[in-house]
C-alpha cells in the first residue's frame, strides 16, 4: 500500500479527528479511504446516469410505469426468504 501525506488546516484536522472518534474508524487513514471510495462510487453512478440519459429512447414509458415499478420493488422487499 502506498503512502500519501496531506496537509490540513487545524479546523479540518479537528473535523477528521471527530469523525474518526464518532463513527468508529480506527485511524484517520481509514476515514479518508472511505471518503475516497464513496467518491469513486458517486462518479461511477454519475457516469452510468449520463450514459443512460444520452442513450437513444427505445420506447416511451407508460404513465404508470414508475408506480408499477415501485409496487414491484415494495413487494420484493416485504417478502421473507426461506431456506429450501
């Protein structure tokens, strides 16, 4: 694993220290790594959304499409899985 040193003003260093203490991170490095992972995920999601927005329309969605989709999602979330 590579090492990177960063300089922070006291106010940001205090903020990081509080986050580490309040959210159970072992070190400030763990906290910063988590922030970077979240940013990677955010950028990946943004790319997917832009790709979808720029893709050609295959067909128009019906007016009730999203209501039906929400209902299907709720139905799956409320089912309990049983072992077979």
